[in-house]
C-alpha cells in the first residue's frame, strides 16, 4: 500500500511528464506544415490519381479529386483517389485569351462564365437548380505575365460536405 506522500510524488511526476510531452505534440504539428508533402501518383494508363499526395496546380486534370484545399493563391493542391472521401473534383478546363492581363475582376468573370458553361454537361443538372457549387483555379497576374498561364480549372463541390466517388452525372 502506498502512502499519501508517495501518491502525491507519483502524481507530480506524471504531471511533469505530461507537461513535457504536450509541447512536443504541438511541435510535430508545426513541423508538418513546413515539411514537403509527398507527390500524388497517377496510373500510367488511365492517368487517374491512385495514391494521395500533392499535385502542382498546373497539372490538374478533369476527374482529379481534391481534399481540403486552401483558399487564396496555391501552387500545389492535395489530391486523393476519387473512391476516397474528398471535398472537390475538377470538372472542366478552358483557356483564356489575350496578351495583357485583363485584371482580377475580368479574370473572375471569364473564369466563372467558362465554368458555368461546362457545369450542366458534367453534373447532369443546370447550375441554377443544382445544390452543387463550383469555384475555379485561374491565372494570377504574376502567372499570366511570367508563365504565360491562361488555363482555368473548374472545380465542383457539394456544400453539404465531402463525397465519395465522382460528381459526374450526380444531378442534384
């Protein structure tokens, strides 16, 4: 049987050990933010993503399924095989034209128009009656001027939450 003093000492030691471990768990989470993420793998024949990882935003293809995409400018996005739960799916692409960058508002409008034009063919339902929504990856002024970037990638998602499988033909 242990005395009250021994129990207090054990409790104090356990508390100190826990206090030392908790900050280390936080360091791991912080370090993960700066560590390079593994690159996604595609099937050699179908080009479908078969192993989750990151893809350069310039290599996205129709049918790629994305997971937990950050808002704002991105250079890489996390992708998963579409048979796993995911947030978004690339459903179309189109090219913008012109030599001069037309400005953010015009890029947004042209991107939305091009994506809207492809929405019904992919989703199987008109956008204005669908519960699904979309956004796009579009050129920034820097990518337009320095990389000759003119491609828009249209991305469909369900505001209700993650899905498993494709949204192609979902009709809701």
